[in-house]
C-alpha cells in the first residue's frame, strides 16, 4: 500500500467527471487500499474519492465511525455509487482534504437511499442519514467534479478560513 498525493484546489483534475469502474481486478483492490491509507493519514479524514488522487474512476470510501453518537455503516467502499432517492434538507459544516484551508456551510439531503458495488462488483443498497449521508454526498460530488465550495449559497457568509486543520472533519 502507498499513501497517494492529494490534489488540492484549484487543480483542474478536481473538476473532471470520473468514469464508471468496469474491471473489478487487482488494480482496483490496490487503488482502494491506497485510497484508504491516504484517507486515514489525514487528520479527521472521514471520506475520500479517487478523483482526489487523480484517478478518474467512480470509487469512494466513507467511514464516519470516528464521530460519536451518529448512525453509520462503518467502513463503506462505494464503487459506481448512485443516489436512488433522497429526502429533507439540512445545512452543515464541511471540510475537504482537497480544500485544506477552508470549511463551508453546505445544504445537503438528510436521508439517502444509495446503491453501489463493492470491490468484488457485488451490488449493495444502503439507507443512510445525517452526517454519513452528508459525507457520501460530498464524495459523490467529487466524482462529478464538484467541490463543496461550488455549493455555497454565499462565499461571504458560508466560507470560513481554517485556524487548525484538525478541528473539522474532512472528506
Ligand atoms: Zn472532499
């Protein structure tokens, strides 16, 4: 395994749309392992998308189990994820390993139904809510070349300079 280099804003590769995964092979397993190592090496890292390390494939990892008192699925490997249904709106603070100097208030759906494949290509359906649903929406945006700073209603009101990187979770 290897820790990969994170692309940071305004790297143009972060704006590209990732391709669906069709080969569930050793190369994919290696990418997943390297993504996980890269995510876990970042303080407060709760999610990562392959786009963030310059691999334009629809691969995401989310693990919000470090946050206390929330419902979650633990470690989620999401390949070719698609939102099937959603409900509710909530504003919440987000950080991003690719935008290390800022956090922002972003509106997201509170409840999601999601379908995704695992590393072996097996399809799974998930029902999720709250912080986990927010982290998944943040990562799925990366696959479509969208950053949280693209979703702010007002940069003046909703964008905040980080004082310390460790204080807010990132994905
Ligand atoms: Zn991010």
